[in-house]
């Protein structure tokens, strides 16, 4: 099975989450309906710079924290 068509679990914001399909970070953000410019991502306690999102492939057991910025007024 290739890294693009995977089925495994990660920890997403402290909860178990199953990756079923594309294992790249942008695909996860899209599945979660989060806009890339409005989030901060940490994987295994390391902040991922936004310009690197496209090159990140998630792996089984990764601990992913996503913070979604919300504006208000």
C-alpha cells in the first residue's frame, strides 16, 4: 500500500483519528475543512512551518495538534 492510499491511526488533538486515504498533511486539513492559512500545526511536538505543509506525510502513531485561528469582532 502506498503512502497516498493509507489506513492507519494518529493522535489528533489528543483523540485517536483514522487516516483512510491520502496521508499528506494538506489532505488531512482538507478533510477537516480547515483552511491552511488559518491553522498552526504541530507534529510530534515540532511546529510545522506553513510553507512545508505540502511535503509532510503523516505516519502511524504521529501526534498531531492543530490549532484553528478564529477571528471575531
